[in-house]
C-alpha cells in the first residue's frame, strides 16, 4: 500500500511540475523590449537586442512621432505618424546588424535610435 502511495505522490509531483514548467517554456522563447518615444527623443538612444527580439515603440510624450528605418539590413519600414500615447508600433528584428531608426519629423532635432541586433 505504501508503494502505491509513494508512486502516486511521484506521479502527482511530476504532473504538477510539468504544468508549472510547461507554460514558462513558451514564454522564455518570446523576447521583447520597449523603446519609448518622448518629446523629440528615443529612450534609450542606443540599444542592443538579440536577433528575433520584438521591439515595441511606446509613445509617452505629447508630440507627433513616427519610427522609420534610415539604415540597416533588410527592407525599409516605418510606422504611422501619431501623437497617440501607448505602443503604436512593433517590429521583430530577425537580421543581425546595426540599424539607425529616426523620427522623420524630428530627425533634424537629433531624434534617432541606434539599434544593434546580435
């Protein structure tokens, strides 16, 4: 009888551990980070991420902004211009390299982000 209880306890422990670890394993592979767009600046102005990371761009200021690739690997991309607060654009960076992202409205004011993808 004790052997059955011990076996049941082991099986229950393994099942509970599997349920606890299972959902975490999917989350671990999902990489994301946030860059803020304040009034006329990206915060931070330099960032390094791993290939496959999704970068979310979050508007926190009151000015209108956009996110546009000025240089770097792959095709060009850009967001809409908006003053809406919150995450208004997200991009998954799959290719390694150095990217220069700007706000086309405030580029002359130095609103740029240097993003390195390893």
